[in-house]
């Protein structure tokens, strides 16, 4: 699943750090969401 995240209001000097940190955090959120769905279905 492709997801586009637009990082708003991030100063240019912090953009490389945001570009590095955001994708792994999104992956963790996806995994957590899947786990919660699985638990809820039981």
C-alpha cells in the first residue's frame, strides 16, 4: 500500500531529519493498527 505523507510547516533545516524519521514511524503505526484489528476480531 502506497502512502504519501506531506510534512507541513517543517523548516528546511529539519526536513532531512523528518524524511528519515517519518517512514519508520508510519510503518510502526501500520503494524500496531494491524495488531489492534487482529485482537479486536478475536
